[in-house]
């Protein structure tokens, strides 16, 4: 099958993996329209899996199975989709101006003046609003609303009502970081692709590249029910709010105690979020693995947000689940930022945790 049968000490992020991530991030796959990025993933994993299939909702399910015994069935999930928008009506045929609605969680404050791309033809446009010269003081005090914004495809620009669109931010490597749209969650997808290159003697690896996570964890629910794993590991990109806090009328920043995660501190292990309390046995396994292998890790601070684990752990009779994420700044905006070292530590942590997983991990009482 073309898999790497040599157990490497430490998987690394190479220029080739960065090129794969670039293709994934530059692809357009707004929730409900994941075809383009799914095809890229299929091309990447074809040499490394025994079987892959697309289910009725659009999830891509890939399998590495063992023969002649009943190994631990481990589901690894990474969502394909990204936030974006959908055109809802054509307002001016001559000028190419359209109303739109958001798909997934985007703060309207980040929209005005942003370059976008629309439809399968990737028609270029901009999200337009009233220029500051024309606004009143009261308008400037109030936040933007989607209703006040338009997608402007330029004079003669044509699209179709129902077309998906997203930001047109090109992928760029900046020093030891990566800036791109859709790092949530193409970086998790790229990690799952890389994990499939290796053998895991004690388990069946069932990888779900899921759809519609950004609109309610929908694909993961269907995939988990179909795969019926013994446990699940969700790969995602989680917000980092590790910027200095500033108090009004004070020169000195306060200590930031609510950073969620921090760039440069390694893989983020979830203890809990809005939708899931991670299985403590899996948390302990990942922490042991990180400390044994000398891999940088951090605990994602408990609180809001959710990953596909929120849907997976509730399927069938319950599925022990955990989320492991790469920290990223400015998620769900036109440009996010991650550290390559954090991505590498996340890949290494999940790889070594899979290598050492056994049924014994789940034998103790939760």
C-alpha cells in the first residue's frame, strides 16, 4: 500500500508537508461544499490506505485494518470544512452586487473591505460597505451587520444565488509561522494525512475527514455512528488569545490569564470545552506520551468552543474521546497564524500516542 513501515523516532514537518498544507488551505470548502478539498485529500492518502469511501453526507472515511485478529479500533477525525458565506440574492445585475449570509461563525467586524472568491469559478470580489467619509457618528459607534454589507464582484461580475464563497487570502510562510485562511482545520487534515503514512501494529486506524463541523458537528455524528470505534481522537486548530491585555488609560499591559492556548507552547490537549469533557484515561495517556518523548504540550484552557468530539462521544453506547489541537491566532478571520513547531509537536504527540495505544488504556475505570 506504499505505507512507511519503518517506525521513525520523530516525525517532522518538511517543506513537502508545508506544500500539501498550502494546497489544502488555498482550496475552497465552505461547510456543505467540501468537494474540492476532499479530492485533494483522496489524492494524498490513496497510496497509504486499504480502503476509502465517501458516505451520504460527504465524509471521507479511510481505513488501515489488521487481518486475523480484533485490534483496538481507533477513530481519528479532522474536519474538511471552513467558514464562509453563501450568496442569497442578486441586488444589481449590472454591477455584480449580491446579498449574502454567513456560513459558520464569523464576526461581521472582520468582513468589510476583504477580498473574497465566489463559486466554483473562484470569481474575485470584495465585501463592500459604506466608506467612513459617508458615515454618521452614530453609524461609526455601531458594529457592522451582515445586512449592511454586500459582495461586490465588479461591473459585469456574475455569480449564482446559492454559490458559496470565502476569503481570498493566499497561503504564506512567515518565518517560523504560517499565515493562511482555513487553518481551522486544514492543519488538522494535513496532520491526519501524515499519520496515515505509518503503521500502527496494535490497532485499526479509522480516519474520518468530516464535513459540516462549522455548522454543528454534523458529519462527525454520522461518521462515528458508522465507524463504531473503541475510542476517538479529534484533530483541530484551537484559538490562541495570547496577546497582551491592555487597560484603558494605562501604559502597562496586564498579565493575560485567559489565553485559551499560546503559540510556541506545543500541542494543545483538551481537558474540556463547551461540548465535551475529554476522557481522563486518554488525557493521561497523551500526557504520559508527551513527557516520555520530550514533546512540548499545553492544556487548552477549559471553556467555550467545541470540536467534532462533541458529536462523536455521544454516539451509540458512548465513545471515549479526546481533542488535540494546533494553537492558532485569529481563527475564523481572513488570515490565521500558526507556528510550524506547534504543528510538528502535535503530529509527533499523536503519532507516538497511537503507537503506544492498547486496550489497557481503557481497562481502568473512567
